[in-house]
C-alpha cells in the first residue's frame, strides 16, 4: 500500500483549487461567514452522493443534474436556510446561485455545484448572495480554505477539513476536503455537506465508483441523532493537474486513489461524530469476528445510534445490557452466546483530535475493561469503568467470534444540550 501523508490546506491543497468565504448577511444574527466558494482553474471530472431522504432540497435536485453530466468547476454554498420544502421559488433560487457564480467565474451554470443548509421551509434571500458574489470571487485564494471552512458551518462548533498526499503512477497526487455536520446526522449516502477536491487525473466513472465504495465504511457509518437530512451532499472534483496517467479502470492506481479517499473520509466521519450537537464524547464502536463486513458495520452503527447507549455514555454508565439489546433488534445476524463486549478510552482522551502526518491512528489504551463475556454480564470494577467512560473519546469493542470480518461506526453521547439546541433551532 502506497504511503499516505496528511497535510494542511483542506480543499485548496490540490493544485489548481482556490476557495473563499464571506459574510453575506443571509440570516439575521450570524456574524461569521455564511457563504463559501470553491473554484478550479480547470474543468473537473466530478461525482457525488446525495441524501436518501425522499424530501430533497432544491439545491440537491440541481446538483444531482450537474453531477449526472460528470463535470464541474465550482461550488457555491450558503448556510442559514436549507432551500428545502421551498417549491418552484426554491428551484429558481438554486438556479440563480448557479447563474451568478457561473457569470462571475466565466463558466457554464451546469458546471456549478450548489448547496444550501439551515432551516427547512423558508426561502433563501438569494439577493444577498447575488450582491456579494464579486466579493467571494475577489477573495479566492490558496489560503481561502480557512474562510470557506467557516462559511459552511451551522451548529458545528469546530471546522472540519483534511488533506492528504500520495503517489499515483509516479506522480504526487493531493486530495483535500471540508465538510459540515453536527445535527440531523444519520448518514445514508453522504454527509450533511461535504466537498472533496483532487488534482488526480481520474475519469468521472471511476470517481463515482470510488466515492460510492468509500462512503460505505466511512460517512455511512456515522450517526448523531438518527435523522437523515434533506440536504446530504458529498461531491468530489478532479482536475487532473497532478499529471498522472488518467485512471480509467480498476488496478494499482485506482487502489491507491481509493485508499487515500478512505483515509480522508474516515477522518471526516470521526470529526462529524465528535462534533455532534451538544456532544461531550466521541464514541467509536468496533465490531470484530463477524461473518461479513455488512454485518460488522451494521451492528456497530446500531450500537452507536441507540439513544439508550448514547445516554449511558453521557452518564459514564457501563450499562452493557443496552449494547446487546441494540444488537438484538438490529436485524443483523450474530450469536449472542459468543459475544463479548469491552470498553476502552482513547490514549489522548480528546474528541477533537489532531490529525498528524500519519492521520488519526485511533490508538486506544491498553486499560480496557470487559463487561460481557459470551453473552453474560460480568462483575467488573465500576470505578474503573467510570474512569474509562469519563474520557472524551471512548471505544466500545465487540467480539462476535462468528467469522473474520470487522467494521466500525462513529457517534457521540446524548446530552441535555442536544435538546436545547434543537428545541430553539429556528431562532
């Protein structure tokens, strides 16, 4: 496997990409950037995945048409209003956002990815974006990822970005990303909003294949609150400026690209889970010994999405019966009589982890505690368990002894603050 090196720079780390963020005043009371623009100097091959919710935002509908053609050169994003449940007027807003971006950048409107996020059912004051598009264009730069990553945040408390370098066909290839997501997260096809850029030369068909393959073990393994958003969008643009021979089929080069994409997307999935609305803990669940990967991932996700498990994590309560209970109603095959469960804490103890050159290595401490063995609850040291569960980063480890497959999922605890945030969201 080729070496993957984590670097700074987010979506502007790859060659040919610039970005900007700007405060257009879209929603009263917001003082930080509320709009972001990402631009490639060269037309890109593109792919995307979108929400499985039958209720789709108008921006999603528009961007699906763009992605269907396999080409894109710019991304325009607003926060504050989701442009969902907005009908014909909302469709015109999405088109207007594409039109003004295209006019400013000298490209075609069907090459502009349009995204919105925020309150559902209210119209986006698109005139505020129209009147500030020149400011967004003027601010485009390699350093602009720092403003863009802020411009896509809603209830997020931390920006989320990452970038990697790796080798394809003897050329150094760079891939960068930024995303937002904190609440209404039960991902099933994408993330709340995510954008990936790369200077790799790769066809739209292989981009689509890689993206759909990658999300299965990364973004689709995240759940904060069980709600799948109307706006989930994850797109990738590849401009080919790295100069490698274009990837048009599976093989060594495709495998290197997919490995880098998986590494990038796993970090972002963990960052979303760590910043779940009101969260105080990142909860990672690893299921080993399953008959296949689908079962392992499915059980892991069912555990971290359980409100009772999430509440126990908040209360530092090693209530292990809730874990087996969640597995039992999941619909996935396993043998309870061979199942063992452990708790451990991440060595650095922080949910807002730093991404090092080698990525987040997910190293958990040796100080773990077994709470269930072969389906039977054990007597264990409650003080030790509480100490482990007091960490900001917790692992629930499940061993099934049914096979050799492994899967992971990421979530967070359920706190009082989650209710406060969502009980007062529109204001």
